[in-house]
C-alpha cells in the first residue's frame, strides 16, 4: 500500500475539561503528542459555561500558534461525567451548571425514584434530578447539555448532541432515552445521543476565521474525562484495571461483557468491542489536599510508608454521602481519631483510600467483572511512591504508573473516529490493494453461470 502522505501529516486535537482546569493536546498521525497547553479554572469558574467556552477558544488560539494549523483535521471534547446545564435555542447558558457531585436535588430525586427503574442516573446527584431542579429555576431553557456537549456546541454552532458515555449519567439506556424520562417531561430538553468518535459537525466558519484555520476540521463526539485518560493508554486486554487518583477516586476495568448495577453505582461504557466497568467514589485526593498542602504531602511522603500499618481504619470523606463502592447518600466520613504525628495521619488517610480502592474492585468482581490482573494508575496522585506501596499491599496486584493526558486520549478518539467515519479521510485504495475475488469465476457469454 502506498503511504497516505496527507493523513500522515494530519494533526488531531483533544480538549479535556477536568475538575481543576482545561488541557488541550495536539497529536500527529502516529498518536505522538506534538503540543499541549493547560490552565486552571479561575475561582468560581469551574461550573460557569461561559468560562468553559472562553477558555477553550483562548487556549485553542494559543495552541495553534505552536503547530501547523493547516494540518488540523479533527478534534473532540471530554468533560466531567454528570455535570449538566441548560441553554437557550442559540446556546446561551441559562445560569451555572451543576457539578457531577452536586446533590442538592433531594426532592427531585424522589420524583425520579417514583417512575424510574434502577439507573446509573438515579439519586440527588443524578442527571434527571438535577435537570428537574434546574428547569424549575431557569426560564426559557431549550436544551439540556453535558459539559462536553455544550463546548462541542460552541465549536460547531449546533447545541444538539451528547456522546454516549456522558449520556449515561443523564439516564440514557445505551444510545436511546428511556420512556421514564418522558414521564418526567424531560425528553424535550434532551439532545440526540452519538457514539463517541463519530462526527457531529465541522468547526463553525466564524470560529475558523478567528482562529486562522484555512479549512474547518471535524468536531467528533467526545467522552468523559476519566474514560479519556484510559483511551490515551491505547488498547488494553481484559482484566486490566485503571485507577485514577485525582480529586476523586475512579476505578475501571476492561471486560468482555458489560456489568451494570445502578443501585450500587456500577456502570459500563462501551469501548470498541470491550467494556469499561467501573465506579467513582466521593473520596479521593481532595481529602488529602484538604488537610495538607501539596508541599506537605511530598515532604511527609518521603518518610512513608511506616514499618507497620496505622490501624486507623479511616473512610476519607469531606462530608456525608458516598457513590461507590458504597451507594449511600448518608454514608458518614470516618476521620478520627487524628494522631498528633502528621505522618501517621497522612498514612492513615492513604490506607483508607487504598481500602476503598480494594473494596471497589472486589465489588466489581462480585458482580461479574474480572478482578485486576494488573492496575495502571493515572492522575495527580499516581506519582506518590508511598501511596503506591500502600495500594499494592492492599490490592495484591502489580501496580504501574502511566504518565498520560486525558486530552491526548480525546485527541486519539478524534483521530480514530475520523478514519472510521469519514470515507474521504481514508487512504485511497490502489488497484493492487484490492482484496482478492472470492467465489466462482464469472463465465463468458457461452457459460451457464452468467
């Protein structure tokens, strides 16, 4: 096959809207990162859709100065799962968004529970309850969108689409909206569902002019931020687990079959021919940062782990309520007694987080997922050696650390999706690339098998 020089020179962008900030990566045809740029959300800006849009466009402009903008062919957006908002018909936000862990919609959750079967979107922090809460307070709302869906709409000018992965927390059943959402009167607000990596439109002409792009790249349906980090790792065999140690603790494991137990916070994301089975705890690195600065964590960790476990049996939460591996909105934090020695306290917190991680994988295995053959660690806490040693002892599985970016994973999604979805982006087929003919040879006019 002759090389496709045009495709080899292409660049693909991934926009990662995370808990703490935004990152944009550019990768080439070989999935190598060619440029990356990042910025933290401003104070009070993490749930402001206007801030998402402005910072996305600003960082895109800055990134494009570092690469050959004539080669940009496609991009995709990932966002925090379960973050929802309302907008008008032209995309104008109707107030602030509600974050993935916002659980203020208690009364609305009762309405959802009365009509809905078990769902990953149930509870006060679920998408349907939050949409009911928002709808009662936002006049003139035309569309409900996720974080990734809104920013993708700002890029294309079409505020109509949600990717399948993010749609799960809005109540989707695969790629359709179930009947119980109609009973709640929400289907008129909900966008269409697209498979991750499929085209949803091209970058709008006005934005192309502002960014100096000579041709409009495709905007592909995106994914969730935690799934994007896994995509950056490339294909993974069944039994490979990925723990993300970020602000929250997220566990996922590759399986050949889906496992969905919504009442326990277990859900599955389609990933090619495999499934990512997982759940997300309300515990995580933000508990450590609540008690210690980053510098203090680094200084104390240098002398950890201690020769013996602390025996403190913490369940590190900053407030009552847990999603997984325990699904209980009243689940209490357990952070006492606090020893006078900060090193012992920090190790106790790490041991508590490791116990949650172990229980998470045990819970998934009890419901039909494989137990980890190996664990890959992503996120800000992945580089903490002491924490890794504590986790390895708790999990009984080898642990490796990967330095990848969710933005690069989303860029890979854009790249792979473009090649599979857009015929004009595939390498041209040469005469000598054609597959061999099969079946009986065609006879001439005198034969019987014309």
